[in-house]
């Protein structure tokens, strides 16, 4: 991007941003925050559960290997 075209790009980007801000409702923001929170919690719980399963499998594998 050439420096002399920077004001054009800035004007286009800021105009697009300001025009889209009028279309966003408060309900949409709350819905997005709620769904993002639920997604983060589910992701964390599944990650902990999978780590627990992997640790249990590795522990059984180590015990089985020591007995041989």
C-alpha cells in the first residue's frame, strides 16, 4: 500500500466500521457474550476430561509395561 493512499483506506475502513455499528443491537452483543462464555466453558471441560483419559491410559500402559 502506498502512503499517499492511506487516507482513502482509513476513510473507507472507518466508514464501514461506523455504518455497521448502527446495525448491531444490544441483544446481539449479549447473545454473543453468552454463547462465547458457554463455548469457552465447554471447551475447558472437554479438555480437562480428555487430559484425564490420556493420563489414565498412560498410567495403565506404564503399569502393564512394568509387569512384563
